[in-house]
C-alpha cells in the first residue's frame, strides 16, 4: 500500500488472470517446493477453516464428512494443474495430504 492507504497499482503490462486471485492474493506466487506443498498452501486461500475442518477433499464411503465444495475443488485442481501440470502429482497422494490437513484444522468458536 502507498502512504495514502490505497493499493499500489500494478503496471498495465502486468496481467493477472482473475482466476489466479483470491482475496487479493495471486495464488500462482505462493511459495512451494512441489505440487503437494503448493496444494496445501492453496487450500488456506481457497477454503475456509470451517470448510476444511468439517470436510474431506472428496466425499468418501469411509467417512460421514462431506466433500469440500465442488466448485472450489474444481478451481483448486485447475490451479494445481496450471502451475505444476497434471503429470507432477498423483490424485491419491494429494487426496491423502489434503484430507490430513482437513483433519488437522481446528476451528475455535470465535472463528466459526
């Protein structure tokens, strides 16, 4: 932000696609070593803590928890593919990591 409190405008030559912005964050610039670490970082931007705490990546017969919102999951997977390509990650490994992150999220009453 500049001293007047308004955001610094970006150069007209810098083009950020709307699909890459969440809450003013260009998700393609999240720090990550690989597709999995990017996915875990991306989750915190796309999904709310409440969504993560009460869901899994996909609905499963093994759990009573619902899947995360399908439109957000679609965006999540699309951005993961865009940055790393579908050959750089495995859906089973990603699902396991995302589901573990969902299980680890705790929502306090002040956040709910």
